[in-house]
C-alpha cells in the first residue's frame, strides 16, 4: 500500500506577485486535465459515467463550480509552494 508523504510546505508564504499566478496555473491544470480526458474519448455529460466516458467538468474553467476550482487552485498553490521550498525562485519578467 502506498503511503503518500508530500513535502510539508505549510511554512512557505508566497509573495503577492507569485500568489497572483495561482489562478492562471489553476486554469491551466484544469485545461491539461480536460485535454487528457478529451484525448481519451471522454465528452461532457451532466453526470460522471466512467463506462460512457462522460464528465460534468469538461467545461471551460470559468464555468466550473467553485468546489472544482478550489481543487485546481490547491494543486497549483502546492506546486508553487514546493518550487519555493526546494530553493527555486520565480521571478516575474
């Protein structure tokens, strides 16, 4: 059995200019997920159905329910925090 051991990023505070990236990254996370699903033959459907390959989240990011956006935002946020925790710097151009 796999026991996840994510890096603890709870002590990382993102600077405001980096924190603004979070929404853009969250939208991209969704778009990558959706592109993968579509490439695998999935289509939009009002309910998730693995057999029929339909999913209600195959919509533009702006149309997602807040609960789904939060999932993508958290993924993006933890990615940004890990980059900084590992000693990298993100410098806006």
